[in-house]
């Protein structure tokens, strides 16, 4: 459900808290739909499993596993997984 809220952010800045592959938690600030820095090629990530965000702090694209999203904040509202 939080992944659907993230997709509904429609390009607005979002903050996502999720569990990384190594088990640690990460907070990432970014946006969906950024295409300015793409260099061509095709994403090999399964869109049913991962959401690609542009991380505005690290200045790069990052993949977030939909199943490990803990919270999503956008528009001044925080949505937390139950």
C-alpha cells in the first residue's frame, strides 16, 4: 500500500524509509520521474518489485524494494506501514 502512495506522489519530493538488502534502515529524499540524468539503456529491475527514485542528496538513481518500505512522507503527511 505504501508503494502505491509513493507512486501517487506524482513527481513531488518524497522521503522514504525502507530496509536495505543488508538489513539496515535508510531514509532517502528524492523524486519519481526524474529523467534528466539518464544515459540510455534499459532498466533491468522488475517494476513489480522495485521503484526507482532519484536521490537528491546522493545525486543518483536508487532502487527501493516495494516490500521493505516502512514509511512515505510527501505533502507534509507521513504514512507509516502498519
